[in-house]
């Protein structure tokens, strides 16, 4: 089984193909012995590459799909049941949908996915989105008002809906209220709290696609962070996106919360009810940032 190399960037093509082929050769016994979290990540990644892309390609072009296209996904769901995982989990439900759709396409049936079309974006929705985008600020002072868990969870959910490479979904969180752990985040360049949202990654997920470059892995966490700061502002909070100044800072959190070695701490966002209104830090004009149009 391929190990994770978090220091690598882009591997030579032959090494990528070797890892790819090794993943395809995993036996039923390998999967059944696998940690549940890694197995779920492999189901997400494998079905993305072997079924999801092909299903939407064929459906869009009204083409017949190979009768064997869903075989690998069917095998994974059979193993899912053998492992005793719940069939109510999102991966099982989504892959079941893909398999059902693939079987219809393989039988030459027309598949209508129009019911899944996103809500049409109105001019009002567009204006609201860009208002949230441009009026979000890095706020470093907060009131003493308590932030309800329901709002925190809504903001964190937005992070989970960020784009994530190969759908391995590595994002995990640690939520820390400053009042409960005063001074734990000392060493940051801003006053603490009131709520620290630590964005982590479960590195077991990248065993599903272990040739993912480290920069891409970090972009997965960055996409979650961007969603979080925007969602916080949309939910009536303010916040500031921060970074860990050194490994000692991370080690302090890892030790405090007994985090396993496969959890990587990437970044964190402080949120709360804002007590300041910074002037917007003005941006360049788009025309001055385009290096070329070809």
C-alpha cells in the first residue's frame, strides 16, 4: 500500500502510473483490513475517477456507457457493507446514485439530471454575493457576545463544501473557545479568540491518491479557509485568517488535544462578533493584474 509523502511535489509520470496501478490492484482483503476513514476516502476518490466523470460525460452527450463501467464502484459498495459501514453515510448514497445512473446509461436509457440543476442566480443573489465578498474584512477585535454552536457549525459546513481535489475530503476541524483555553493560542500576532477554528487535514485520505502534490493538498485546506471566512461574514460574524508562526505552536495544540500523527494542522481562523470596522484594504484594478490575454 502506497505511503504518504507530504514533502513531494510533482512525481515523474512513470511513478504516478505505478502508484495508480498499485491502487487498482488492492485486494478485497486489503480493503476489509483498511481503516474505515481511509476506506471511505478511497471510495470517494476511486468512484470519482472510475465512474463519476464517465457518467456525466456520457449523460451530457447522450451516449451509451459501457456495461462494466460501474463494476469497480459496485465492488466497493459490496465491501462497504461487508465492513459494516452505515448505508446512510454520504459516500454510499452518492455512489449508489452514480451506479444507478450508470446502469441506465449502459442500457441505452436517456437520463435526465435537470432536477439537480442549481438554483438560478438572480441579479439580487449576484449582488449579495459580491457584497459579502468585498465587504468581508480581517477583524481583530471582538465583543464579549457568545457565538452559538449552531452558527459555528454552519460556518464549518461551508468549509466542507469547498472544492477539494479528487473528492478525497481531508478537512477536519478543532474548535477552541478562548474562554475555555485562555492563552493556548499565545504567539499569534492578534488578540486571542473568542473562537478559534483550526483547519486540519486527515492525511490518511491522501493514501487514496498519494501522488497528490503537497501544494495541492494545502490548496484543499486553503479552499476550506476561504469558504469559512466568507461564510462567517455572511452569518453575521467577523474574523481573521491566521497562520501558525512555528511548529512549537502546532505541537502545543497537538499535545493539548491528543491529535494523532495523521492529522496535519494547516491554518486557523478566529471568529466572533466584530468590534471594529476597518477601512477596506484597496485592491489593484483587474486590468493591472492580467499578464496577458491569448
